[in-house]
C-alpha cells in the first residue's frame, strides 16, 4: 500500500471514543480522498458491529481489530506493541490519535520509540501540494501555529474532540480480526490495594444542539439552581470554564476551552463568562453565541452574536416564568 496511508488509533473505553474517532475518521477520509490513499482504523477492545459500520461510513477503508477485555491502561500497552505489526503491514505515513488521556499516552510512547514528530491537541489538519499541515494553538493562545513534520518515519498527531464533524458516505470497511498474540506485561506492576472508583461521566457534547456555559459570574447556588432548571426546560447541556471545573461545580469532561473540549452546537449561551482566549478557542465553531453578563465591557461580547447585559439571576428567573427579560440586548456586529 501507499506510504501515505493514514492510521487512526482508537481504544475502547476512552472518553467519548466513538464520536471522537468518527470525527477523526471523517477528516482522514477527506485527506486520503485527495491523495487517493487509504484510512486504517486501528481499534482495540470488544467487537462492535454497529460501531464498525459507522466507522466505515465515516471513511475507514480497513478496520484492524484487536480483541481485548482488559482495562484501558493494559490496552494502551498492547496497542503500543501492536503498532509494530501495523506499521510493517500498511507502511502508513500519518497516525492520528484522540486528544484525550489514553490517546495521548499511546502517541507519546510511539513518538519516543520511533523518534518521530508528534503534534498535540491539533485543531485542524489540511493538505495541499506541499503536504499535510497540522494546526494548534500556541504562544499562550495568541496565535495558531501551522506545523509540518519533516522526519522520514511517520508523523503523529493527537486531535481535539469537536473540531471536526462526522460525515457519512456509502463506504464500507473491511474488518480484519487479529489474534490476541501480544503477551500482557504485568511483572513491573504490583497491586497494593484496590478501591472502587467513582464512575466518570461520559457526555457526548458533539450531539448537543443547545449548550449553556457557566463562568465564575454565575456560580452562586441560587443562580446555578436556576441555570439547571432552564437547561432542563430547553434540553441544553451544561459546560464550564476552567475555574468552574477546578472549583468542582462541574466534572472535568464538561470543561470547554483550550485545556478542555471544543464544541459546535447550534446555540451556545455563556452565563457569567468573561471570554478569555482559552475559552473562546473551544466555542468558536458554535453557530450562534449569546453572552449574558452584567458587565458591558467583558471580552466575550466581542465574539458573541448577541449580548444580554443585566443581572444573570433575574434574567434566568424571567426565563423560568416566561416573562420578558429586563435587560439590554445588543446585536453585536463582528
């Protein structure tokens, strides 16, 4: 096969692994269509016929499936060693990973092993006559860096969730099931104690049409209670800025921004959010942004389609009671 095939690595059990990997496959398919090459989904976990069908429709030409009932950390270990066989078989030039804990772990190990370039937290990938370029935020979020790897082995990139959309075609993938031939390495690990871990919420924000964002200006108990009521009423998902997540108000999986997730809902309503560049990176693909704040000089108004200036709690109470909001509404020209 052509050396410029693209491999997409997916570990079952990683946060939102299905939607995230389908987004990456769709982008990889767009690139390989231009280059007339192939997309290889390298999947480790349990057999999932429905997911494999969707992966094919999103652009996977071949699905290399390695069966594993182990936990995610063991699967990472197996995948790193399985990569030797995959690279030998397909000679792929590019490998894309999900930009979450386990995808980044595998990418970092392979980058060190093969001494090849790794671009982390990419927000875009493009292809032109000069080759493939990767884009990521740099210099304290002040610029978007356009990066090209120049090594001769293969190039690795972790892709942030939500920066690409799932795009379906009539394509069907060939599923290749591998034998479980890699021995688990556990001799270096000694279990001292086992404790039941609190289940981690796994929310798929890529399917949310309406999302409410919570900033520090909307964190008091009364306002939060009203926000949850209004969100339930309109079927909206709740997300937060980094300070809100660090205060334990929402779980980490609902953090949006440079160090969190990227979202692209039809409507994003930001309550009490100042609008730092780190947060804007995560919401810039929203179709419509409404910012609610009592300070008319906050940064987020520069990025919003509509600005609602007034007391957040009173505005939410008006929403709950179906009253006309007592606030100033601006149609922001950008």
